[in-house]
């Protein structure tokens, strides 16, 4: 019996490895690639009626064009909406081939999935109403802080060295729009999240001037496109595309398009300049996790 169990276990491992190695073969055979998209992220969001757009959406559109060259055929793109909670499992189980939202590359997630080279280095910040009187972490004492379910932002806030002795209530939105609504409606005093997501939600608000991003940078996090683990051929193809987009200047053009110019649906400008950390990541493409960035601080 033990021998049979051992054989079954080895077979299961071999099967999972074979499955992981077949991404390029799978999309070539089916002619379909499934892209994980977000409903309300700063880097990928919906316009309604099954239409998606955003910085990472455009990056992935370029990746898919390059993958078509690799597999030698035109690919149909299917869009699979994902959330902060289910994005990792949906990549892990093969439902999603490319997750193109706004996911931090960290050591915990890297146990289950792989990450392409970093496309953007994010700074986690605090958004508040402009008249709130809140300007730093210490001002959050006794306040209600919102963030999005399935993200690590509040944990990051609690771990910050300046958060010692600060007591605040946590409130969770189901997605980033919902979390911003908690701030907008007054149910929360602050929204802690990636700076690009905060800036995007503020830009799309009814009265953008009513909000501001304040306080210390809570965390520096590399944002990358998720793919299945243990699939070196597919990872190389995705990485090569991103590196080519950096080299050609296409990635910089997409940054200008999405963060420095008016964007749909309201034609507002987020006005988020390219950070030095992102410039450095583009100058030296890598897939280092968040923990490596923290070690440098």
C-alpha cells in the first residue's frame, strides 16, 4: 500500500509539473489565452459591458501580441475578472494564464505562483479627505481605516515603525472602489492602499479636490504580472516581451498615457509621475520580491 501511495504521489507531482510546462502548448493548441483583469484597480479596470482597460491591460495586450509570434498564430483573448482574494488561486489552478491587475510580488505569493519582471514599483500611502486634519500615521489614532479585502496594506501600516501605540479600527471593502466609497461616505477616515490606486480613485471621484494623499510611504512594493509557477518557457516569453517594451520605450509611453494624460471614463488626469524606483526597475529588469526592497531600507 505504501508503495502504491508513493507511486501515486510521484505521478501527481509529475502531472502537475507537466501541466505547468504546457502553457505555451496549451494556448497554441486552443488558440485562446485567458487574461485576469480587475474591475477597479489603478492599473486595470472595467468600462462596463465586458470592456477592460488600464496600464497593465495595455502591457498585457502587448505581451499577447508577442506571444502570438512565439506560438505562430493569432490568439483569442478571454477576460476573467479577478479579485484580491481569488487572483492567486485562479492563476494557480490554470483558470488564468496572465494576471494583469496590480499584484505585489512577495515571498508568500511566490510559493504558489511566479511573477514576470517588475513593471512598476509602488508606494503604499494614505488617502484622506482634504479637510480631515490627518497628515501622518500618528493622526490615525482612534480613527477608522479602510483597505481592500485580500490586500496587505493595513498589515503594512501596523508594522510601520511609526505606528507604535496607534490604535485604529479596520474596515474592509470588497474591492478598491468599495474601499474608496467607505472614505467618500465618511464611514472611514482614511484609505490605505497603493498610491496609484489611491490617485486613480481620487481622480475619478465626484470632487477630486476634496481628497489628498498624505503621510509617510508605508511600503515600497514591486508590482508584476502573475503567471503559473514552474513554467520557465512561458515566463521567459512574458519577460522577454516586457523587456522589449522597456527597451523600445513603449512602457514609458504607456505610463504617460495612463498616469500623465486624461483617461477614460471621465477623462481626468491621475498626475502620477514615474518614480525613481520604477525607473531603476526598468533600467535593470528583475523579478525580485518585496522583501528584497525592504532589506535595502
